[in-house]
């Protein structure tokens, strides 16, 4: 496994003991008010997303570390007041945010394990239910866990209906910045470079509505969902599990070159398939290759952030507001192909298919139309079709689905609470549905490498490891500490 000084064999059967629980509210009094969810927030089911950061032993004492975390949090919640509220149901049975400064549940804990013994490759055993808190109340929960070696893991769980990854990143960077300043004599609250924007009018529906037919394919009203199916024996024997891998820059460049090997992939002035498009095409083929039949329909969705699409530069004020907008501004276009097509064609062909279905959601008009579409179906709720499952009509049992959400803005290097940047950080999203979830992020090692959190069926991951082990390499401390 390597010769890094201080390395230990991985441990999963360690004990985490909660030593203190409290609620941290905003340091300044806030007037209670209601904040409606936007139409795009209403596309999200009640799911919690986790994120965690691992730090080497801080120079400060444990009391000082926790004090800085809490003080920075209390000050950050003045601007990010939505995270200190509660989601309630309004008179038309839709979720709404009550900004009442109930605060954030903050847990202190101790774990009988060393940082370099955490099995990051297998977060279901090392992270889930141990180091990332289970959110019980409010919008956000935080856990600070001190390890046997003196290291610390700081983790959060947040309600996805209130914040997407972009919004969570804004909060994490601000929290870390304010925690740093709390350890000095400098003022804190007034020093944030940018404040979150909660102006829901930025996502108001149009009158009259303009809705492209493609949106009816991407999203489905909750009222039209089929009844839930009983888990099949096959799915029970092939559970959805989580793994974390790293991919070297050389491998990413090689995949991109294969995806661009066809002349059809070079258009106009030489624009090529992006690394994300190429990676998604490669992964789509690998998941299809794990199918037990060539008839199986494999669906892949890609999360698209609409902030830049809704602020194309014509209106500088709107562009600035969208750049700091706090909430969900997401769409999930998807493609579906049979395993026969995906495995029988070149990677460049698959990359063409990825580009084709992505194009539908890369415009301002798409996101404006999506806001209009949700308005037309209120109240009642809606979800992305990719999560519903099923393939072609009459073949509902012959399908699999997963979503890729780009984490290239993951702010790992900026989440420094005053004792150095984390040695590792990752999202953690074992959301519990049948569809898989994949999040590629920049590697803390740098050099253009990626770290990829993958939540797929065990059989799919086994196929990927057996046939593309040179690409998807299990994340180890040996890699991180070189």
C-alpha cells in the first residue's frame, strides 16, 4: 500500500461517541418571516445531502477548534439565515421555509480511529452513520468528530430542497472564512466578500407561459407517478452501494481524446467534447456493459446549473444576483439507449449522444420554460423523470438509471477554518433511490486528477473495477499523501 509515514491499515469497525449536542443560532436577532421556495426548489424531493472534510491535527486545542467552528457558524447564519430555519407545509400542501432562527444542530463527537485509517474507498462503512450527521431537525446539521490521532472530520447534512451544491459551497467558504477571522481581532460579519441572494423573483414564471415539449420528457408531476414497485429479488441481491475513486489526468485526457476521435465531434472553430461529456460517455458505456441483457435500457442524466444560463451578460445586475443566488437552479436532461447500442458503438458516438441531450438544457429559454412548467403543475409537486425508472413502454423492468452531477466547483482548498486546508473532502449522497448518483470533483492532489464519488449497484461497480480498473482506482491515503 505504500510507505507513507504514519499510514495505518484501514478500519471500519470503529466507535463514534457523541460528547455534546447543542443548537447554534445566528449571532444577531433575525425577524421571523416566510421565504417561499422557488419553482425550481419544488422539483426536489425531501432529500438530505452530506459533505465532509478531513483535517490533520490542528495546532489549537479541541476546545478552541470547536469554539471557532461555532462562532464562525453563528456569524455565517446572519447572512445565510435560510439554513437556520425550518421547512414547513403551507396551506396548499407545498413546502415553505420558515426563517425563525431555530438554529443548526451541532454535534461534537469522538471516534476511536486514526485519520489515515479511514477507509475512504468504502464510505458506506467508514462515513455513513458515523462521521456525517443524520439531520433530524431544521435545514442543516453539523458534526465535528475528533479522531484518536488528533485529526478532525467536519461534516454537514443539508436539505436539498433549500440548497443545491453551488449554494452549499457558498456557505461552506463563508463559514470557514468567518471561523478564521473569529480567531483574530478582526471584525467578522461585515467581511464577507459576497452575500447570498434570496430574491425569488429572479425565478418568477412568465405570463403567458412558454414551455418547450422537451420539458414534459425531463420532468413528471408527482400525481402521474406510477405506484411504487416491490423490490425485485435481483435488486435485493444487487444493492446500491457507495465507492470513492480517483482518476489521473492522463486517463482523463485519454478518454477525452477517444471521445473526440470522430470528425463529427469537432465543430465550428474546433470546439471539442468537454472532459465531463467524455467522462459521462465512458461511464455510460461501462454501466451498460454490466447489464445482464443487451435489451436493457440504460438512462443517464447530467445535472445542469442554470445560473450562468439565466445571466448571459446582457444584464450585469441580474448576472451578479444569479451568481450569488441561494437555492436550486438545476435541470437534469437525460438520454436513454439500449446496452446493445452503447456497448456496440465507439466512445465518440456515445459522446455525441451525451452532447445531444445536454444541448436541450444549456439555454436561458430552457430554464425559463422549466419555471413556467412547474407553475403550470402547481400545486402537487414534480420530479425529474430520470429518478422514476423504467425504459421504453412495456419494458419497465429492463432498465437502469444514474445521474452525474459535476462537482468541479467543490471548494475544498477554501474550506480552511484556521488550521489549514483539508487533506480530503467529498460529497456523500447515498440518497436511497433506485437510480445511481455520481459526483466527480477535483482531486486535492491537484495535477488535473479527479476524485469521483459513485453510488451505483454493486454489480455495476464490480464490472467497472474489473474492466476499467486502470481508470477508476480505489481512493487510498497512499494516493492522497504522496
